[in-house]
């Protein structure tokens, strides 16, 4: 057995083609009535299926959903269709309720499902699978911000999805729009050996406090909050508010608090956040958050959409002035609202269940050791591991979602899963002796690819597959790179393990290219009258305690991206010192401390030039066609709604 790569690829492709066939047929006039008929039948079947399952659904600690919001959305869509609501007013409404417009059309939406702190329960995974088959393309997408996304949903069906989600405690509310987006928390929070304490309860409490809160319903622009477990496993320095748990002594007593970073973020212009103070006590978490939001709401740029994120306000005001303003505002909030505002932090640990797996364990399947090395992390709790799924650009078929739900029930002692930061899903509290059984289960549905925690796991935004602003198909390119790396077994190379590749379809950084060891963002080039897709490549980005943004190196045509990455790896192999990784070597070169032959980024650029020559159309027709496309390349875009 060799991972069943071919078999699983064929199965995945078949499911994707079958589930999206009617969508493509709907674009042909002859089939419009057929599509409408199919959609109505599917909707009725789905309603029956969903209603039959209601009685078996457990009640969670928190129900994020509200059924009345689905009804309101359906009514508002009717008003829009009747011309009683303007396009701009409807756009603001649907974004606030988690529905983006799909590429170049108002009739379809991408529905973003908010997953606070990334926590997802088995029945919720199964419901997303049902909804993806009934109203989307038979698959779901895990984003870099721990959300699920369902693409190409007919506008009238969005309310059906919202209703189905609310029945299992999920919501799309404020997953989009000028609000506080999904509150993130590291998937290793609570099991990380390097954390001071588990920040998950604080992330959940923050999400509960802010959801539907009037404080953040009409901000100048979107606002992001990231909790992480430690310096290594998160992105605290690239969020509007980033938090790392910290325990310190105050008056001789241990006290929980946070290192709070403000003003970070990725985009066409990116910034690394600043630490607010040495230590922020846990009781000041809510007041600090409120203070920052009030300042942003009051002073953020509402006129210039290109510069209305909070990071621009911090940059233009200057950090010291902004810092003093936050501390002053926090004192006001504490004095005036301390009696009313308290975060409901539930620190009660989740009850762990006894996972019963058959004692008759077969020998590890072929490929198990390779997978275990690159897809599992030892927890701080002895005898348990966290398992990361290698997903291609975050995509999962409905069948794979159901298997993920089954795995969470059968193998995880906490009985749930977490969405990760890199378009992945994580199962925690898996007993070490059960890893072989879990791997065998993954093999059956094409989810056993290795490389999840290595350079082979490539992040790619949705690109031209759905986003209005995208210039290239970053989604498909990331898959091509990942498949090539696994084929070459680069996931087994320890010197590449801590490096990353991240790809955005435009400069707006939805693929987080700015913090990648090797990052790319899409654009277009021209040779005579013909255009071709290309990427700007950056080197040296990182998001840990030594956070920095990647330095632009050179433009790379889309069809040369894979050869260029492999060439950089070859250069590294010939230049590296003993024990050096690709990430550390690139930073040494950035610091102009390279050698013997490559001393600076410019030297790398010179060595790549032979790969970057532009052929004529006659010499190489495919060069002018983007990945995933069968026609000529163009750089047309629509009004941006950011589909990361």
C-alpha cells in the first residue's frame, strides 16, 4: 500500500465533479430549469433529513446560533429581489450575516461558518457535510482563521444553511463584515508543553461577549483577535489584538494574565503588532478589548477603505501615542463599566471520555511512521498526542467531514476537534496506542497524507476559484506544490520541517504570504499582447517571537513557481551549515551573513534568473494559462469582499 494516493485522488475528484455538476449546468440556459428542479428537490430532502436528526443532537455549553436570523435573512433576500432594498444596503446586511458574494455574480454566495476558538463537535461536522451536499458543491473549506466555508451557494439557499447551522449551535453572524471576526485560539491550547496556562476559556468568553454586541456592529473595518498558547504556535503579532497567556508573580502570588499585542495585521501593507505592556492581568482583558474597540470605532478611517484597518491608525498616530490612548481609555472603561462588564470565563475542564478501541491492533500500515512523524505532536499530558490532518488548501468532501466526525467520537477523549491556523483540523487527546487505528481510518477516505506540520503543507487562499479580488488561482497552485512535495518526500527532510509556503491570489494577504518562509502573492504579466499569471515571491517571513515580514525577492511566473522553490532548496542544500534549516539559512542570508557563494537575497535572485525567462505563446502555450484554467489568462477583478 502506498497511501492510496491515486485511488483517493480519483475518489475525491469524482465526488467534487458530481457534486458541482449541476452548478456548471446551471450556467447553460438549456439546463436552468433542470437545475432549479434539482435544487428544489435537494432542499426538500435536506429539510426532511435535518428535521429527522434534531432529536438526537446533544446540547453544548454554548449555542452560538439563532434561528430567527435565518428567517430574517430569507425575508431580506426577498426584499432585495423585489428591488425594495438597494444593492449596497443588502451587501452590508449579508456580510454581517456571514455571506460573501461569489466571483463576478450576485446570485451565489460563499457562506462562512464561525467556529469560535476553533472548537467543532462531531454532530456539527456532520451537519456541515449535509449542508454542503444539499446547497453547496459537496465539499467545505477550512480557512486560515478557523472557520468553515461553503462555496457557490444560491442566494435563496443561504437562509437554509443558516437554519441548519443554528440547529446544531453554529452561526455565520459576524463571520464577515465590519465587525469583530471569529475569535481564534491555538489548536494546541490546553495541551501545549510550552504554555503557561490554557487560554481557551478566555477566547470563548471573549467571543461570547462580542457576538451580536452593539459595540462592534459598525466598525470602520473588520477586526481580528487571536489567542495563542505560546510563542511558537500562533500569530499573536499579526492581529488587531493578539494575546499570549503569561503567568507571573504579583505581590508574591501567581497570577494569570497575557502579553497583549496591538496593531498587527496582514494586507497590501502589513504590520507587526506592538506589545501594550509587560503584563496585562486577566481581569483587565475585557476592559483592554473594549478600550481598543472604542478607540478604533471613534478614530478609524471610514473614508478610505484601503487604509481603514486599525494597523493604519496605529502606524499613522505612532505607537507611543496610541499606547497612551489605550491605557487612558481602559482606565475610563474600568471606572465606568467595571460593575456591568465581566467576562464569563468558564474554567471548568471538559470531561474526558474513556475511548474504547479494540485491543486487537493490527501491525502499522505502510506509511504510518512517515505520517506519525509529520502529523502528530506529543501533548504535555503523558500518553496522548494531537493529530493534524493534511488537507489540500483546506478542502474536505462531505464524506471526509463525516469521517472526521466519527474520528472525533471514537479516538479523541475530549470528543471534539479543533480547526487549526493553517487550513487543517486537529484531533487532540488521542492515546498514543490508538494512532495506528486512527491512521487506518484516514487511509480509507484519502486523509492520510503526510506533511501536515512541515513545509509540504502549503497554505493557499481561494484565489480566482471564488474571490472577486483575486488575480491568480492560488488555491490550485498550493495543491500542486503540496502534491509535488509529498511525491518527492520533502516532508521527511528535517531541515525543511520548520519552513512554510503560503500563497495569496492578490496582494491582500488572505493566504498570509507575508509571514511565510517562502511567500507568493498573485498578479499578472504581459508578453506582447498576451498576459500570463505570475507571483511576487518574498522570503523570510515568520510569526513567532522574532516576527518579521518577508522581503520581496523577485517576480515568478505561475508555471515556474514549483521549479523556483525546488531551486531555492537546492541552493540551500549546497550552502547550509551543519544542523541549519532552510528557515534559519534564509534569515542568515537576509542579514547579509551568507556564504560561501550566496551572501544576500540579490545572490539568490541572480541564481533564479535562468528559470524566469518568458517564452512566446508559440513556444509554450501552457505558460499563459493559470492552474485550474483551460482558457487564456486575464486580470479582471470585481469588488472585493475578501474570501480567506
